[in-house]
């Protein structure tokens, strides 16, 4: 087949085949509808590749200049929305290459020298994912700032701490909020660590075995800001664990926000009435006019399942693939794209939502008074008086049972009744039965004492500054 007749075909590989691809197969195998979002990164990688080819004398500097001019014009078309994406050209790479060839002729055909779509797409995805990771890290920091702003307002606001969703011990709301700051801190560490493994260059691996051209992969890596190159060509084109790792970090982040959302939903219920979420993050009911539904946190819970599903999808995608590249890997992009999109918008809306929360301190305090939250403090008091902890535990349990029967809190029992359960109890016991005394006594790093919360806030501010 002559070169001219080959050029009439739209596929880059069509010389091998005796009949065209069926239209149904084209629609089934095409990825351009979703991978066109990689266009900017595809052009970025192609520019670096062309510059390297020119520096190595593989193509002429005239070809490099033509390629640079053509690709920049194509980028402008894409950004302006005037670029025509063709399903027949299958993916983002062939669409851009065909447009480049139409613009600059043979120089455009030389761009693909020394590379394959296999290492090209792996490079594009890493470039895109590196940018997405940076945006997520910025979003985490913004959300952490929102948490700190709210926590700083409630360093000494007392609320019940729960285990098994039962009142356990009093804590401060600021301390409670800082637990989520810590979760997000670990999330940020995971994304930063994942980024290190994303930031390796696959380009130069070609289809699977490398290339016979005298390429300089390190030059391309430096141009594109990669930390280094993928050191095995088979692994370079077939590896997707960087994408799985990113999605795993995303699933953990969303799981943390889902837990937070569950609490916001409970706290905004009239049964708790601890907080009120600003109206702009809620909706009403089509039939019940009194309703104010916490739609945003509910959707965060729901979207967490979506991201978790993407993680399972990517793990399943890779589990049966032999080396090296397989068409299966086309299916990595939609779950990966949707994961990043979901995480980014969730972080943005969550940070704004926290800034719109108002807190009902009185209701929080009243709830802390209703579940014998200072019972452990009474046990600790008895231990400090010399009683073994297990004996103190039993004595306080009996005191709680007595208070339940009387329908009052431990702090409401008169001294003589408390002394029925231990002769060690004296009038100073009431200082440990107060909510303020309880939280103030947890005065060590990691504790709920207001003094410790203030220090935690100072450390947190330094971390994200």
C-alpha cells in the first residue's frame, strides 16, 4: 500500500486490516468522549517529546518549530471550544495528531517517533493526576482552615462525648472538631506521598520494550517536572497502581467526611439540636412545610459510596491483566476522573458549609448533663482517695443506679447519699462532678481540656500556614 493510500485511512494502524472497523465497535471502543479532558496534558507531553527529539537529532529543528506552532494553535482551539473531536479517531491522542498533521504536514507525522500511545497515555494520566492531587491538597488545607475557625470559637463549649452513640464523658466541641482536623492531616500526608509515585515519567517506554531511537528520557522528565523516570518499560506502560493509590486515598478522605456528615446530620436533628446548618446548604420538603433537610452532608455520605466503588472498580480492572498494556486500561479513566471531581467539589462545599454552621451551646451542655457523663470522674476521685479502680467502678455504678431511680444526675445527689457508696467521699466531690471540672482535668496532650485544645489549635495553625 502506498503512503498516499495509507494516509487516506483515519486509523493509525489500518494498513494491517482488510476491512474497516464496524461502527458499533467504534462506539464501543472509543474513549474520546471522556479522555479529551487530557488534551492539555497530551499537548504538554508532546511538546516535551518533540523538543527532546530535536535535541537528540532524531528530527530536525524545523520540524520541532512546526510541531510547537501547530500544537499551540491546537491548544488554543481546544480552549476556545472550536476543536472538532471525531469519534472515528478513537481517542484524544489521534484526534490531536490528525489535526496537527492537517496543519503542518509531514512534520506532524514525525512527532510520534520513539513513542507509543501506551506510554503517551500513561504520561498524560500522570500529568493530569499530579495536577488533581495538588488541587486536592489545597482543598484539604482550605477545609482544615474552616475546621480551625469553628474550633477556635468553641474551645470551652461543652458537649457530650459518645461511645456506642451513648453519652460517655464530657468533651469540648473544639476538641471534637479537632479530631477531624487530625484525620484530614493524615489524608493530606497520603496524597502528598501518593504524588511522589505519580510523579515518574513513563514516556520513552514506547509500546512495551523501549525504543531503538537514541532518546533522552531524563531530559523529558526534567522538562515536564517529573522527579525521575519509570525504570522498567513493561511496568511503565501497564502500571496503574498510582491511580489505585490515589483512589484509595480519596476513599479514605471521603470516609472521614462521611463520618463527619453523619454527625452533622444527627446534630442538626431536633432530637439533638446542637447545630444549625445554613439554609443555603439545605432543602425543604415538597409536602412537609416544616422540614429543613441537610442535603449536602447526606450527599457526601452517598458520594462516599460512589468513590469507594471506583476504588473497587480499579482494583478489579487490574487484577487479571498480564503484562504489558491491555485495552482494559482504557476503563481506568472514568472512575479516576469522577473520583477527583467528586473529592474536589466535596472539599470545596464542605469548607463553605462549616463556615455557615451555628452552634447551640445550651443544648450541647444540657445533653452532657443527661447521661451521667461525669461518672468516670467520680471513679477517678475515689481511686485518688486510695480505692482500687475496680472497686471504685462498682461503687460508682451503684451510685448511678441510685440516681437513675431518683431521676437525677450524680451532681444532684446530696452528700450523705453519695457517702452511702463510699466513706471516702467528701464535700470536695462536687468539684469533680461538674462538666467544667471534668474537661479541665484532662489536661495533657491529646486531652479535651480547653488549655490543651488551645495548644492543639496553635500547632494546627502552624502546620497549615
